[in-house]
C-alpha cells in the first residue's frame, strides 16, 4: 500500500513538468500568434496608409482631369458661341438639341424656342425653308444651309449638324465683280458711242449758234435755235455723266481740306436750297480735317448726295454733312467717313438694293445716273458706301475712304495747322443767300 502511494507521489512531479511544458508551449504559441497578428496589423496599417496616399493621388488626378475637362468644355463652348456661323445640333428624331448665338440670330428665335423643337418647324418659322440660293433671313442677311452627318465612336448614326453660313459679304463681292464687269463692257461701248455722237452734236451746236445770230430779229425762230442748243447741252451732259460712270478718273489724288470740299459742294448746290426751309449743319472732326482723294471727283460725289437729300426733303428739313475718322475699313486700315444725312422721306427697303444701279430713279426728271456715278467714283477710290434709311424719318449715306496711317499720325501729333478755325466758329457760314451752322466735333 505504501509502495503504491510512493509510486503515485513519484509520478506527480513528472506530470507537473508536462503540464508546465504544455502551458509554456501554449503561451509561446500565443506570443507567436500575437506577434504575427501584430506584424499583420502593422503590414495592413502600412498598406492602408499606402492605399490612402494612392487614393488621394488618384482623387487629385481625377479632380485635375475634371477641372481640365470643365475648362476644355467651357473653352469649346466659348468657341462655338463666338462662331459667326450658325450651328444647330439635331438628334436622330429631327429635334434640335443645341444651338449657338449665331444660330439664334439667323433664326430670329430665342434659344428656349429652338432647343427641343423640330428643325423643320424652326426653319419654317424663320422663313428659311425655301429652295432659293441663297436664303434671306428676316434681318436681311443672305445665308446658306448645309447638313453634316454626326457619328458615334463606333460609327453609328447620331444625328446631324446644320450650319447656317452668312454669305452676305460674298454676295456683295460677287455683285461688285459683276458691276465692274458691266462697267468695263459698258465703258468700251459708251466710249465709242460718245465719240460718234459728239461729233455731230458739235456740228449741231455750231449751226444752232449761227441760227441764233442770224435770227436775232425773229424771236419765234430764235427760240427754236435756243431749244436746239439747250438740247445739245443736255445730251453733252448725259454723255459726260455716262463717261464718268463707266470710267471715273481718280488719277489726280492728293491731300485736301475736308471742310473746303464740303463747302465747295454746298456752294454748287446753293441753287437747289435757296428757296427752301432746309437747315444745313456741317460737322468736321479735327482728326478728319484732311482727306486723300481726287478733289474734283469727291466734290462731285458730295454734290450728288446733297442734291438727292434736298430732293428727299420737299420744303423743309435738316441736312447734315459730317466727317469722322474711324479705325475700320474694308482693307483693314484707318478710314475717313464722309456722311450726308437728311430728315426726308427715306428709302423703301425694296429700292435699297437698286439705288446704285445705272438709270434707276424714282423721279420723273432724273436720269438715274447720280448715285451710280457716286458708287463708281467711291469704288475707284477703293472705298465703299454704307446706307442707313428709315422710311418717313430720313437717310444717311456714308462714304468710307481709306486714310493713310502716316497722315493720321501727323494729324494726331500736330493737329491741323493748315485749317485755322479760330475766327470762324462763332459765325454761321454763308452759302449763296443761305446761312448754316458750322460745328466742330470733339476728337
């Protein structure tokens, strides 16, 4: 019995050692697991931090791309909106999904009345659904319509692009070219005819003057000779005007005082304004005090415009002659503008395109060459004529002539020394028996 107890006591220490080893192994395994977990946590934390940095970088890159895309979109939108060509984007169903400012202008509709509506309906409202080339907008511009197919990146149909192109300037250039061609052909013909007609007219005038002398004591027959002479003079004036229209001679160009040319033209028109109640105003900007031109030709231009304005104001009104210097001209350089304005009956829109055609006139006694000669002379000076007119309120015709830059600089720096106005601004200027106000505009 004691032996068994002794054996049992001998066994317990070994068991305690095994349990201690087992517990030690358990703690070591736990420590290893904890260390592994700690290392995994640190690795995960480090990876998370790296991912946060990468995510922040990607977010920043994405934000930069979004900002760049927004800037590009705004830039492209600004380009589209600034185009002078009207642009309409049409979907596959025929509805307009986008338009630019020029499109609004040519259609004569606001954007909210364009986007979302049928292209056919909008064109019909704008009266641009005809087949005539070119079409005419409600504002009077000549335009053409062209269609371009739109495709997706995969090549499928995505609608169409409608372009409204303003060809008014092209038409004007075509008209000017046709006019010049007509002038060239007419000039050659008129030159020959004038030569052939003037020879017998000279003989008729000679014999008529001899008849006036021989019939001095026979008044009735002398009157016939007077009629013959006046008719010959009228024919000569007509031939002279025809030659001036077909072959305006601007070879005597030089610097002239703008105001002096205006005053000379008004003096020549004194007979037409003498018995009317027309007020005349003269306005010359100091920068426009000198003009490069053929003085005789431009004086003829001003005279014709003045006479037209007087005829447009039967009885009374205001006639204004002005001269200004601007930066815009057809050739891109500075330009001197001579304007003749009246408060007369105005020009009907249907007649506005014809007023410079030869032999077109609304007066029974007119030959229809006055404005045609004006147009020919101005074109020979490499200028243009702008027309503004409202029926019942009046008309302004502006002659725009090129102005050499060196003269512009001379006038700006030294003023206008050759035109002394110090003693003339206080009193009205006399033309014939009429007085009119002379005003100097500020620079």
